[in-house]
């Protein structure tokens, strides 16, 4: 077998989780990682919530002050977030930032995970994407007074899409980009597709994964209420907010994995599924996606053509 026929993978830590890039030509792995690092850098500078110098921080500070000129990257991220809100009927909404801050999620998750933060629960209903106005010719965004946006629900997935598409275009190879469970496939896949492990934790070894599915195109994303948990005034909370209440979604699902045309779309639907609750088993197939939904007691629902696991016998 020639070097160009060997798969190659690079693992790394990122944003409190783990990532990987895999290509169908081992000789191009270093180039692929460089392209991925470039994409990560531009997304971080545009919308990281925990970087005070990020462009998004300046935009949120300018809420109510009229049009604010942004970079093409941030504009595209906001467009993706508003599209996600419309796709999900508002269940995946970027205007939940005040609600997240009220829950105490105002720093990196590792600083609050498992802690009991002072203060009680305060609900901040999201104003919705009607509070965001965009104008592409002028590359400006206007936020209504009191509106602040968080792009966490789409930023990582959008970055995976961007990097995978650039790797395919620039290097003419098949690739997978996985950023903490937000995964995008691009270019020619190996025979039988890429084998993607569905695990409860992105740090979990693939050999111990709950299931493995073959993916040849599109994106896969997982949203979970298991890992980003803390307590606020003695009440346990998690990071997936129901925009209609401003509180953590009271959901039957502890984890939802969605396969869709892009990682950004998959992530929007997996996030929305937690908010939709039982309705997710109907809503996801109606949007042309497949999903694996895990209940708190471990029961699993598969919808939209998500395959049953193979019999190990």
C-alpha cells in the first residue's frame, strides 16, 4: 500500500475537549492540521466568549447603539446562528447569553463544573433573532438594547465545516475534522465510509464507544446535558437553555447525536432536540436529518434512518 493510500490522524486538546483531523493521504496531514489551526484561530478571534479581545465582545457591548461593522467571519457566524434559530423554530437561539450569564456560566466551564455557585436562579427569556439586524453590503450587525449573543451552539460546528471544506479544496484529499464531537466529513471517503464513534464523552476512547456508525458525507454533532453541569444556589443546572423560559431545558434526553448535511446544521438540531423534548423524534426527521437520542435511564430512540448497531456476533 502506498503512502498516499494510508489514513493519517492527528489528535489534540482544544476548548476543554479533544479534537482530531484525519486525511486519506498521510503525506498531507501536516498541511491539513495547519489549515485547521488557521480556521480555529479566525473563529476564536471572531466569537470566543471567553476572550475579551474577541470581536463578539465588542459587538455585544454595542447593543442598542446602532449598526456595528464586523468581519466577514463574524458576519457569517451570526448568519449561521440566525439560520439555526429559524431552522429550529427558535429552539436553538443565539440570544440566550443573558440567561447563561444569570446561571453563572460566565467563565470557562472548567472553572465552574461541579461547583455550587452563589445566588439563586433567575430566568432571562431570550428575545429571539428578531433582536438581531444584519446588512451584508455594509457588513454591519445591529443588536437591540439588552440583546447579547452567544455563538457557542454553532461556532465549533461552523469551524469544523470551514476547516474540512478548506482541507478538501486546498489539498484534494478526503478528510474528517472533529472538534469535541462536532464532526465534518469532506472529500472522498475511504471504502465503507469513515467509522465514527458515538461516545458519551469526547475524551472517551473509541474502543469504548457506545456505537460506531459509517459516515461518507455531511456532519455529525452531539449535544449533551451530562458534562457541562454545575449548581446555582443548590440547584443543579446545565448549559442548554430553553430560550422560551431562560432556564436549562427540562428534557427527557441526556444526549442527542444528529447526522445532517453539515456539522452546523447537525449541531443546531442536536441542541434543539434537547429543548424540544419528546417532540424531537418527530421534528428531526421532518428536517431531513437522522438522530440517536439517549434518555436519562439509558433508553435509546433512533429516528430519521439512524442505523441500529451491528450485532457483534
